[in-house]
C-alpha cells in the first residue's frame, strides 16, 4: 500500500477504504496512523491518535478570516413558487425551471448549507495555502496568500457544469422504495447548472509551490463550525486527490456572468465538475496541501455508503454523481385532458454526456424516446421533450430514464444506504388529468 499512486482517483478511493478498514480492525500501527496525516481526530473514531491529528482537529475550528453571520441561514429571497425550504437548505421547484434555458438562474439555484451563509468582505478576504505538499512546507500560521484581486488578475477559464447535492432524490428511498434514510428529504431539486468563471486550481497550486510529492489537498470553507449531536466538527472541509485538483477544478468567482451571490460561495468557491456537491466547497478560506493522505468527517463519517451490504466503516468516499432525470413539472401536477401536452425535462450524469432519454406515460409499461435539444455538454444536463395526449382523466405516472455515454442507465430501484445518498433510480412522477 505504501507504493500506491495516490494521485490516481481510482487508487485513491481503494486505498482510503483499505486504510480505514485496517485501522478499525487494529491493523495499523501508531506510526502508520501518523503517516496518514491530518484530520484523524475528527472522524468519530475515538480520541486523537497523534499530536499531528490533534492539531489538525483544532485548526479546523480556527477562524481564517473575519466573516459576518447573516440574519438567517439563507440570504436570498425564497419565494414558495421557486423553492421548497428544508431548514438551512432550499430546493428548486422543477416547474420553476420551465422555459429557463440551459442555465439555472441564481435566483432559483438550490442552496445547501450545513449551517448558515457567511457574509464576507472580499477586500479583506485571503485564500491561504499551506502544508507539506508545497515547497518550504509553509505552516498554517505562515501560509502562501492570494487576495481577491490576485485571482482576478490571473488567467481565467469558464466552465458550464452542474453542482448536485449527494442526497438529491433522497426522499424517494422512503416514498418509492419504502426504506428509511436520514438527511434532508430532497426530491430532485438539489441540482443546478451554471456558467462558472474563475482560476484553475492547478494554476494557484503551481504558483503556491506545489511539489511532486503532494498527494491530497484539503479545501476548507469559512462558514460557521458544524455541530453534529453536540460534537463540534469544525468548518466544512473535504480532501481531493491531487490528480482531480490538477485536472479540472475551478476556483470560481463568477456565476452566470456576475460575482458569486453570498449563498453560492462569495467571494470564491470550488467547482469540482461531476463530483458530489460537498467537494465544491463554498466560501473558500484555505487549502492544506499535503504529501500524505488527508481525512475529514466529510469523507469518513459522511459521504460514504453505510448500511446492509457495506463494511462497518462504509464504502470508499463518494466521488462521481450518477445518472438522473427530472420533469419540468410540479409534483402531483394537474393537467387538462382532451389536448396534447409537451412534456419537458432534463437529464444529467457525472459520467459525461447523456445520449438517450426514454419516457413512459403509462407507469413503465411502454417507453418512447424523447427528443433531445440544446447543447449536449459533458458536465451539464441535456434538455428533452415528448408530446403526450392523455388517454383520459385520472391519475397517471410519468417516468423518465436516461442513458449516458458510458452506457450507464437509470435502474428501476436504487441500492439502499442509510444516509440516502446517490438515489439514481427512475422516479415515478404523479399527475392528475382532469
């Protein structure tokens, strides 16, 4: 295991899972755990194992820049015709996307907050990079710093990509499959596509002095500390393998041609295309760069698959999102009979482009190919439509099933996991025809 190439994404996942299985089985020595690097103390696995891990847990709760708390968990207006509010989160209503074009407007882009939106002054904000994966091993209290103006002055790139909460569709484990899960009861509205503009993370890492020995980066947000069950887990942070960080990750400061709104990460956020939304850290404050594997509660306690059929410590950390489809139609909508309706929807996949969408208007008995239109972007969604003349009044179930360029297709049921992640099954969308 010591010779594994941890800059390779597939190896990264396999090695992380093996390391934690060995640790929980008592198979790793104190010296080996020390080599695993920062973050071990916050995993719910007992007391801090080393001074290194203890220091990492403490620094997770150390403010990196002044951030003012907002009056509520979300800053922007949340009109009920656009959003369903779930505590600190807001889900986009799919009927609000009808006629909106490829991009999700900022005023109807879903919000996923662990705590609340911080209000940050870009003039005093600094992005701090530190750790053993940089030349000279700068420490957290003496990091390499970038100002907002520094980033604006660097070569920018634009990326059209979806960001999706890992628990999007969670409520269907219960309502459609009769299984109990925990977490925010999203339907399918915890996803949005935007045109992001910013600086490639690779360029900032290079300027900060990335070494060839670097293995992981650990971005951390400036939102308030997150507490779970009375335990303070510090600020939200989740490691990425260097391979992904150098490949296509963006330090975004614009969304759809305007500065990031506060709820979506102002002044700067990560955009990690195709991966679970938790990787796209908002309100970015600092990035630890290490020559050892890094861990946090957000890739050990959360954002793994737990439950029957999985190891006690869960699956490998989740990375790519799966295939999904949604109708641009209110849940349990009422449609008038005696006329032809054009059903509209969108499908997307973390694996790449969606190549085919099939729609059933009779509960899955028969299927027809929908007409795809608009650009078929690898990191966004494809829009589609299908005409339907209801056969008569009453209740009907509409189903949409997408296939992506790798051949992955939405199944009839999703494998159960207790935290309700990655629901990718075909959703049975009810409508009533009058």
